[in-house]
C-alpha cells in the first residue's frame, strides 16, 4: 500500500489544525474529568465543512471517507479537543449513511450542521452486547445497560447494539446518567428497560455491529496517534530547555534513549493505523490489522504517556499543567474498545480460527 497522504487528507487535516489553533487553548480547559463538549467548537467545525466532508453524498457529505476522517481525528487528538467527532461522524453518522434509509438518513442532517450529536454503544471485540432485543409485533423491545458510553451525556440519539442488530434510539427513550471518566465528563450510563422501538429503528444485523466497531477502533487509534505525537513534541521541547547540573536534560544519554524509544512507539501507531484504515477503506478484510493497530495504540500510548510524565519531572504530575490532559486522554484511549491484552487475545483467536 501507499502510505502517503492524499490531497484531501492533507487539506482536511490542515484546516482542522488551523481551526483548533484559535479555539483550543490549554489555559481555558476545564479541569480534567469535567466539561467534555465544546459546543461552539463543534459548530465551528460544522461551518468549516469538517463534519460533512468525509461522509457520503447520500447524506449531503463531501464524498470522502475513513482515511480523511482519520486525518481529522489525528488533529483533534493533538489538541485533545472536546468534540465527539469519533462517535458522531466516524461511528454513528457513517453507519447511518452506509446502511440507513428514509428517516434514519434524516437523523444525520442536523449533525452535519453542528446542531446535534450522535453516539454508538457497541461492545468490545469478542464481548457480548450489553443490550438484548426481543421481537414485539412489528417492533422490538430493548433491555440492558452499558456504562461509560462516549458522548452519551449530551447525545441526541444513539446507535445501540442489541442482540445481533443495531437500533437507532432517541435520547428521550433511554435513561442516561452522566459520568465523569479520567479525562472529561462526556460519558454516560445508558439504561434501557423494555424500551419499544418500531421496525424502522433497526439499522442492520451483526455486520453493522462489526462495521461500526472496526471503524470506531481505527478512528480511536488515529485520535491516540495525535495525542501521543503532541505529548512527545511537548516533552522534547521541555527537555531542550530544562536544565540539571547546568546542562539541558536533552543532553543526557538516558533521556535521549527514552525519547528515541517514544519516537519509535509513535511511528508504530502511525504505521499500523494507516494500514488498518487503508484496508477498511478498500473494503478488504481488516480484523487482524485493526486489532494490531489498537494493540500499538494501547501499548505505545501507555509507554509514551508515562515517558512524557517522567521526563517532565515534578511538573509532569501537575494536573493543571497542559501535559496532564494528554496523559489522561492517552490512558482513556488505551483501554477504550479493548486494551493491549484484549487485542492480543483477539489476534490469537483470529490467527487460530
């Protein structure tokens, strides 16, 4: 495959970075574990065409796809921007555009305008769905609960994986309790107690669940790439300025070795991400590639985040210092949709199966 970026990827990534440069200021960040959604920034991204550019024309998008979405997500990760692009665009809106029809497609329109937010509650690889679906006449009754659903605290509608299918559920039909996770307060406990939906709410079967999970996992790897890439840059800049014994710490061999290892880790995330994204965008089997990418996003993300904190010394554990936001974002991405151990187990199952 060709790992060079397309013109559209470069343009979308560059535009996203320019918008974030003027909107995402570490001095204005909410304390870690709070906030979670910058609605003004979400609207700005919509007005700039970032939200609709990488969606099919059937929903009014620009016709691009997962590769371009990953370029946007990398920039969002570099700014640890509190906007639900991964859940709203890469997972939910993309699935609706791919498999939806009629009223389901209409759900996407206000999202592209920056007026509403979508999310998706899907299980990690190899895990059963947290919700069940029981046929009820010409509809279904959904029951179950799933904790820490990303962006659920402010989502207007959800894609719920229940049984062996995916259903579109309005926020009013679910009981959602806002939750604070390690880096922000955007998650939610989603509970359904025999909630009835009509037949038109069913988006598709198990193939849709897997479609969303694979693309969501790949998009998460892209976000993690941006996060650890920027954390490493911040650490390198700090090492060039911080002095001990009248010498900058970047001149110490042990520091240089850790920075070199971190650079290698970042590049491992980059390589495996683009391999997985490219195969998915080409319609090729990509289960192994996605599991590999998520393994490196988790394992490398862990090492780079801890290296960044260690080399910053005392300031590295200051929760008010900008680096802390990158540390907790990397830790959340490490375990979301399965950590390194889960991905190794997944790879073992795929290879042996």
